[in-house]
C-alpha cells in the first residue's frame, strides 16, 4: 500500500509539473493512464476536473466535481473546482459559498485569495479587506492575497492605502506587472500628477517597458483624450507582450472602431468576445459593426456559435435573433 501511495504521489507531482508548464495534453494523457490503474481515485479525478478548467471545458469540470462530491462531500479540491466554475459564469455569490466551504475544511493561500476575490466581486469590500489583513498577519508573503487587498482598498476609494499595498507587493516582487501598473495609475492621481506623463516616465525605467499593463494604462489615457491612433499603438504593444489577452484585444478593437477601420475592429472584437463572452461593451460594439458593414446575417451566425460554446452567454442568443431578423428584412424578395 505504501508503494502504491508513493507511485500515486509521483504521478500527481508529474501532472502538476506538466500543468504548470502549460503542457495540458500531456497532463491529460498522464491522468487518463493513472485512472486506468487507480479507477475512481479522488485525487486523480479532482486533478482531471482542474485540468478541464484549464482547457476551458467548464461543463465537464462541473460534472466531474459533482460526481466526486457525491462520494466524498468534503473533498476540498472538488469544492474549489465548483467555485471556479461558478466564477467563470460571473456568479461570485455561488463561488463564495463553494470556496468558503473548501477553506473551512482546509485553509490554503490559494483558497484565501479566491475568497477575497469573491468578496470583492460581491461588493463585500470591507469584509475582503479585513479577511486579507487577518490572513496576511499569519503569512505576510501571500502575494496574491496582497493583490486582492490592494484591489479592495482601491475599490473602497482609499487611494493612499491602496498605493501603499501595491508598494508592498512591488517590494516583494519588483517584476509584478499588474502591481506596477496599478501603482503608477494610483500614485499619479494621488500626487496630482498627469497619469500619462507618469506612466511614460515609468516605462523608461529598466525592464518596465516589458510590462503589458503599463502600455494598457497608456492606451487608456490616450483613448480618453480621443487620441485613438496613438492609443491603438499602445494597445498593440501590450498585445505583443501579452498575446491573446481579451482586454487588450477589445481595447484595440474599440480604437479601430473609432478610427472607422471596421474590418480590423471586427476581427479583434470577435476574438475578444470568443475569449470573454460576458463583455457587454464588446457585444454592443459588434452589433453596431455588423449593422454598419451591412452584414447582420454574419453577426447572427457568429453570436450563435459563441453562445453554443459558452452556456453562460445566453444573451447572445437574443442578439443573434435580432440580427437574423434584420438580415431577413433586408434580404431581396
């Protein structure tokens, strides 16, 4: 039995290493082979459910987690997967319930960060701040929890405390791209300086020009000033550093829409919606584009395809019906 447990542990370590390196097909093959040797092993099933999440197969992950919990109601890994599936649907109230159940059974830095995130998304900002601070007293090196603390403080409007929180993250991890970007944005506003000047100065220091979030902030400021061509250049730089990022795809698409480069805008916004179907702004801009290009039928087909792949994107069915009706109305008799 001891030897069997040793081999199972080794397999789980190999799977974890493969997942960490992004080798998901290899991790899947490893898990499937292990399940042939240890059928129904909860740790392997939970690992498979987690892998399904990485592969974007949320429905399969949800069903597998349910089957684990039927036999093992207190399996924290399956509870965590249920929370992640709910979060993927933007149902953070449900996610909070699952993650809290898992955390109560087996506290961990991963679950602590997820709980804080769920509190923020459900508007429980004071609770998020108190929880983060309590957990950080026990383990000050939880960087993800520090990020959630900074975000909660920022949303509460406590800029000074948020700036300090981001400073503490950067002190521990000088390469933290997100913390750098938020720090620059907040510090500039807190000091009364221009955000654009501040971020451009920050980008000239060391390796910070390789931070996509800083280019994103620069793009945001230029966009707000109506300098759409310059904003587009900033978002292109961000995408070079973070290929496929749905936020930067969308922002670049909005720039092209403003510049009336409709084909480029359409391609980028379709990519963005495929990755993030809940983005209302992207949906509405695509509706305008399909109408402006006189291609509502194409839009209806695209929305239906995305909705079919993402059960949580139900509003897209309604948009598809609207465009389909417009297409039929404009079709020759």
